[in-house]
C-alpha cells in the first residue's frame, strides 16, 4: 500500500464524496448523497479521511455543535462514521485519524463525545473517553380517538424539507438540563434517510413532531418548537386509543411528576471526554435525532 493521503472537508470533490458514501454504505448501510444534494452537508459535518489511489479507506467524522449542560452552553464535537475499509483494517489508521481530530480541536472544544457499539468498548478509553450512562424518559398514558388533528410532512418532499429546516433553525431547546444546539443538519439527515414518513406539524401548538407508534407505545423522537412545549396538548393529538405508554427520545425540561426515568439499555454506549469542571446531569437523554 502506498502511503495514504490525509484529507478533510472534501464534500465538493465528487470522486472522494462518492468513495466516502461507498465506504459508509459498506460499513453502516447509510448514504449521504441526497443529504448533500439538498444542501444540508455544511461545514458543521467534517470528514477526516485517509485516501489511497483516489479511494477513501478510513474515516473519522466531526460534527460541530453546542451542548446545553445544566443550563450552560458548551462547545462540542460529536465524532461519527468511524470506519475503515476491510482491506485496510488493523493498520492503525482509525487511531491516527482520532489523534489528528483530537489534536486539532482540543484547545477550543469543551466536550468530545461519540457512540460506540459493544464490540469496541475497550477502544475509546485509550483516547481518554469515559462511559456515561443515559436514561430513558417514559410515562403511562391512555390515548383516545383523536381524529388525526395534524398535518403530515414528507421527508421526500422538497417543500416539506425546507419547512422543517427553517422551523428547526428557530427552535428552542427542549431542556436546559441537556440539549444540543446547531444540529439542524443532523435533523435533516433523519428527515431524509430514517424517518421521512414519521413527521407531523401540529398547527394549533405550532410544533413539528417526529414520532412512531410501536404496539401500544408512542415514541416521541423529537419536538421542535420556538416556545416551551405542552406535552399533554401534543399527546392528545398523537396518541390514539391503543396507546398505553409514551417514551421520549430526549431529555424533558422541568420533568413532570408523571414521567419516570429509567437506565437506558442500548446496543450503543455513550463515551465522553470533557474539560475539568464539566459534569453531565445524573439523569439525561441525548436527543436521538442529533446522534451522529
């Protein structure tokens, strides 16, 4: 193998972007092309890659954002799409890229974090990351016949996507205990690639809600609003008569007494590296739709 070339922020290079997408599809089964075509791949998403013979063979991506932690704003980097082509594994390429990323941003970033699957739980502590436990918020709720009092938005429709994006830019964080800021583009990735048919607009409440119903459980993936949200008003519109339980995929601000928090059991583990003096809340949930 010839010495690989280090490149970053190459999304305007058609050949390298195509190769990046091919490696992402091979590794994770995802593709960023439509997200790029619609203009949502901005400078906030920065791939750091090794390239040989015009092909991306290893990558560590940086997602630039801010976090609200215990009512304080912190600069953050969320690391994602850590991947190496099978032909080039076990050569230390990911380790070199991780070190490059950490060295580039460590002086002006408060928090680095990432999600790791259970096969690599021993890998990230080598870079100073520590495991942080999350909780899931849920409540019992008896739904009713709500006559579908909402407007469906379609993640395959350009006008709907533009509406979601503009709306999200003005959103108020759902929690002052723990929230993410500047993750509008990540939200659009989910709108296009993951939940295109799971988005509604509640005109009376002036909120966009991402949600799914699984059996008797209503999963609220995200609520986008420019004011404090009224959970009960939203549930009255979304929860049909089969619903017995509601699960929230983010931290609820001013948690209601009816909502309980239980340790999250997941196939992915949150790892965090942060500056001294910063502590995550003891009970929180990172918003699912801003997870890279």
